[in-house]
C-alpha cells in the first residue's frame, strides 16, 4: 500500500517583489542540491515533467552504522560503505503549479513533508509554508462557524526547526522546542463562562501546526447560536490518495513510472482539491 498526501505550498508574508512559488521551484530544476540540517544529509533533485509539472526526488542519506546483511540462518556480512556513503531512503513528489500543490509519497523510513519544507526554505532563502490539504467539511466548519473555542495538539518539536512568523502557535512551539523535549501536547481554550469570544486566527494557526507535522490536532467549534458542533479531527480529514496495489518501498519502479502514478493520483483528487479552493474563495469574498 502507498499513500500520497497533498500539500499546499505558499509564501509566508510575501511582499511585492517575492517571486511566484513556481518560479522559485523552477530555479532548482536540473541540479542536485545538498541539504544538511544537523541530523542527516539529504539531497533534492527536480526535473521538468509535461504540462508544467515539476517532479522531485528527496533522499535522506542514512549512515550504515555497522549494518550487516545476509540470509536467515546464514553468516552476516558488513555493508562496508565508504565513510562518505550511506543508505538512501527516498520520497518522490510532484509539484502542480495551478494550485501550488505538492503531491508527496509517504515513506516512514525517509523524510516527512516538514523536512522537505525546511530543505526548500534553506535552498531558496524564502519563508516557505507547506500544509496538508484539509477536506472541504473541515474548511467549512472553520470558515463558516468561526467560534473555535478549543484546540488540542500533539506534535514533534525540534530546536533544529525555525518556527517562522508571529503566530501564537509558532511562539509557543519555539519556546517549547528549547526544553529538549521531542514531543509536546497542549490545549488552548476559551472559558465561555468568563468571556464571549473565540480563539484568534484559528485557520492560520491550524494550517501552521498541520504543516509542522502535528500527529494529533482537534478543535471544538460552537455555532453562532452557541451550540457545540461535532469536534473536528483534522488528521482524519486530510485529502489523501491510497493505492492498495502498489508498495513504494517494495515494488521496483523507475522514477518516470512513479511520477506517472503521482500525476494519476492528483488527477483523481483534482475535483476535491478544487472544491476546497472554491470554499476558501467564497469565505474570503
């Protein structure tokens, strides 16, 4: 089984001179770029695909750490890699410029989309945001029932990440990342007995926490009459494509065949992606 997730790519607080996301990625096409953020070395290679699509291969280079190989019951043998060599663990992805979407193949042995975002920020020198796309129902609940009274989150933190911007979620995570903890759990809420109101900038902060790799993220919402609606579980409401007949880590495929699978997955989910964009547009205007 292989899962492909869909990520919205955007600039954080761009100015008039900020180039388009597509222009930024096009500047990386044709070369292999090295990225090292103090845990593993990684590299990123982008190629042009038909119809303006950009294909990407993002690899983590894991040291062999004395790994041995062989058959069960047989004698083990060392890999004997050179000091500057390692084991590649990879993610393929494709960028679709119409809606600035990255379709990203999950591989739990390789890189999360958070690490891809950090790589792009470093290579481009830009403040890049990347957040998983939510289903239409979650977007509607946030945008048209704006009284969000509680958010609960569990997520990994790292002092290696830059928690960019002035959002309250970034300020909290930046402080907590200095504790030495690997994971933080927190809940923020409004006491409705003491004040009338709701949490501020909820959509922006929820997108931010999703983009930073939250492994639990829920919200309680009240409608305009003060009635509580069903809690929103954002991780259960992401747009995903699941291929039950293909294993990315086991089935041998060349990169072009894998890129075609990603393109097919995007086309399969395009109606759903466009529904989300229309919903966001209607709430804005």
